[in-house]
C-alpha cells in the first residue's frame, strides 16, 4: 500500500456509478504536484430517536431501509438509544426524511442536514489546511471514466482512513487577481464592456498585468485580443499553481464578470485542477465563486469581519493596514485613461498592478488568521472565509460533539427562532457614562472575554441546567438575576 502526504486544500463529492465519491484536493508534500484523492467508502447517515425501539425498527424496515444500527448517544447530558440509518447516497436523505418523520414510533430525526463532505471531515477527523497522510494507491486517469483532470494532476485512491498529522504547511502560495473594465457608459455591463486589464501578484515575487495595449513596464504582457488575455489568465493560474487565490470583492464583481466575458467570447475557463470552470454557489445572501482545488478567498468579506472602518474600499483598507496610500484612479475615469494612449495609460497600468499587489499584501497578512480558524473549526478555508463567527462556533461544537459521542440538536424551527427573538431581553453589563469633554493621560482597562469566563467559571451549559431538585444548594450555581441553576459537576459540554 502506498503512502502519500498532502496539504488538504479543498473537499467535495461527486456521483460516480450512482454512488457518492468523496474528493480530497491537495498538494503533494514532496513534489508540490496537485493531488485528487478519491474515497468511495463513506456513506451518508442520520439518526432516529425512537418511542419504541423494536416497533420503530420494524417500521423503518417496511420503508425498505435495511442498514440500521442501534447506538447509544449522549443527548444534552442524557444517554439515549438512537437508530442510525445509513443510506446509499446523500440525495436520498431529503427524499426519505419526511417519510421517516411520519412513522408512529419516531419521536425525532437528528443530524439529517449536515452536508456530506462536512460530515466526512468530522467523522474522519481530518482538518483542512493540515498535512494529511493517505494510504492507498496512485491510479490511472482512465480508471474513472468521464472524469477529466489536468495531465499533471496525481489521482489517488484512498484504501484506509486518512490520518491527520496535526501539522500545517510552512508557507502558502497566495496569488491575487484584479480586473479593470472599460466603462464609458458608467456602470460596466459584462455583456458589452470588455476587460481591458487583468493583474496578478504572488507573495513569492510574481507580478503581471495582462492587456491588449503595450506598455514600457516590464510587468505588462501584451496580448492580441481579450480572448487571448482570458486564456493567458487561465494559463498563468495553472502555471503558478497557487494554494489560495485572493481577490477584493471578487465574489460579487471580478469572478462573475470574468465568467460572463468568457461565456460571451466562448473562452474555456478551466481553472479548477479537475479542469472545471468557475461555478457559483449560495453563501448567505451572496454568491461565492468556486474554483475546484484552488481556495478562492474574497478578502472584502474578511475585512468586513475583522475591521471597523468608515469605508471598505481597497484604498481605505490598504491605508489602514500599511499606513501608506496606494495609487488611485477614479473609477469613472478608467475608460478615459485607457483611451488616452499617453502617460495616463501608463498610470492606469501602474494602478492595475498596484491593485493586485495591494490585494496580495492584504491577503498575505490576514489569511493566516483565517487558516488558523479553518484548522480550529475543522472546515474548509473556502467555507470559513464566508462564515459568520456564530456559524464557526456551531461547526466547532459539532466537531466536539462527535468527539464526545454527543448527538447534535436540531436547528430551531422558524417559530422557535421568532419566539427566542421576541423573548425577554437580557440586560447587558453596566456601562458608566463618561463625562463629556476632551481628556488626556487616559488609562484603558477592560475585562477580556467576560462572557466566556463566566460560562467556564459557572459551568453554564445545556446539559448542566437543572431545577435543583435532588441536589444540595452547594452542588449548583445560581444565576442571581433569574434564579437559573447549573450543576457544578460534571463539567458541561460547552465549558
């Protein structure tokens, strides 16, 4: 059996011969080559809390469900018997879920809405951005028919559980990209307004601007047409083979615009290491640009989480982070600079290059934090870069729940959510109103992590919540405001 170590960058699943096939995307730690590792052993599942176990098992079998196991799980501090239902394909889960819910001896169904690839990461205990040890064999690209990949991609069939080494890569190759668009009519229209410059910058010393006009600058590469420029953009990304592609507002502008222009001009954007094109998926209220095997991070979304600014333009963010101004060209004047064929055009080249360099420097500075969050939460960097803090906490708790054999509670229904929103508000900590005026010689004092400290000190957790019956007063903590009680022992799941 062959052993291969990869840095895990991405994960998804595809359907092959009507069965789910997990794909791990990474880079070989020795050669740096791209790797797609396939695992066909993992199956989707969910749990049922039965009213009567034997009757429930019989009712499930009558639905045609045969792969049933009884497992003991911890449900908010209480051990209960659950029936684990293993299915053949993730798409079966929503189809059978409602039928199961209607069975007379089913009290609840649990863990039916965890995405398949995230379930794999949790159950296999492998962490994105870490070095993962794989056991299996390298396979011929012809083994999986109709699955296309680049010639230099290594295909690997996983034959044993992957092992997380808990180590991370020493350095990530970050490549930024930015586009300039001809906009004589105001807001550019991807149907008609061409891309006039495409700039890229790597944190390893690569700088390039692609354009159809010539320049005195060495970093400018001149192409014959917009179509050639788009093809060269794809070539560079494949040649440079970055671990992380960063843009600024690239989910909402750059990538959709590039995709639309490529479609209009019939240019193939096979940017993924599986030769796939850019795809877009819903993340909250926005679309997220997906490039398979290459982690795309929109820095604008991260900056909105990490910083509090009056404006979130690239210029403002760069100035705040590096205490220097970047080159600026007014957006409504870009087409005039392009049409000038003079010093103004050279200034536009400088501006385009500076956009990519500034984006790269911002990415190089803040992505280590996002990578650390990915390693802590155990979810892909692409997803973490688009999660709220609350969502990250939820996925972290799910990871810990699996490790402690706890079953995950269901999401609240819309009615429950509204009831919580409309319930009595909890008064926050006391804030003393300062005297108005200007002061000097100030001392700053703050209690960091106040609420987490209280949660840990008072053992606050759903599984330690009690009405106090059967316990002495010195066996639980009492909240002075509302009288809620939490057991001192055992230690709760949350703390």
